[in-house]
């Protein structure tokens, strides 16, 4: 049987350091099409749509 690792809560200093790191990251722009802020699935869908020829669609 695997030995379980005991978890320890972070100290107040570690929590402050984590909080400062999150606060330093830029927030997402109001526009979903902001530069570099597009979700990966949206990029894949946009690439697929750009390569699709609607005249060749199967019905």
C-alpha cells in the first residue's frame, strides 16, 4: 500500500507571496479577441473554418 504524504498549510508569508504573483499577472481584456488572449480551442476552430470551402460541404 502506498504511503500517504501529510499536507501542510502554507505560511502567511507564502500566501502573501502567492497573492502578489497572481496580482502581477495581467487580466484578460474586455474584448475576447484581444491580442494573444484567445483560448486555444477558439484558435483551432478559426483555423479549421478558414481552411473549409463551403462549396464542398456535404449535405
